[in-house]
C-alpha cells in the first residue's frame, strides 16, 4: 500500500511539473533577459516545475523499494491522462480538445486497466 501511495505521489508530481513547466515556458524570455533577472516570476515557475520533478523522482525511488517494477511502471501512464485533462481544462495553457487525443487517452486507460487488473486464478 505504501508503494502504491508513493507511486501515485510521483505521478501527481510529474503531472504538476509538466503543467508548471509548460506555463513557465510560454513566457520564458530570451536568455539575455533571463540573465538580467527581469522575469523573476517566470524563473520561479520554472524552479517549481523542476522541483516537482525532483520530488517525483524521490517518490518513485521510494515506491520502488515497496513494489515490483512491473506493477509500478504502468502507473506512470496516468500522468499522460492527468496532464492531458489539465491541459485542455486550464485556459492559461491554450490547449484545444481533439477527438484523436481523447481516443489516445481512452486507449491508455484501457491498457492501464488490462495491465493492472489482478490475474484470475484458474
């Protein structure tokens, strides 16, 4: 149970990292302006995104201590679903809904269920 919670924390953090980094990069200034520290809020958002990635990796490594990789790894695909849902829901990101993307997300969820459901004993 502990491993599953850590893995889900990792998924949530990596999803947050993707969204925050996307927002930061939309307003990311040219390198020269970054060096002049005129865009502190954008740099802060970038730091938050990178920090979320680091915490995600820590949670992932700890989850690996408690659960086998073949049970944990499929959970990473949840981040694709979460990021897609948030990206089309948050107007700041400017992402548009496409049926082909929706179909891909449905396939990911079906695949996750097929891999994760317990095997029936015969």
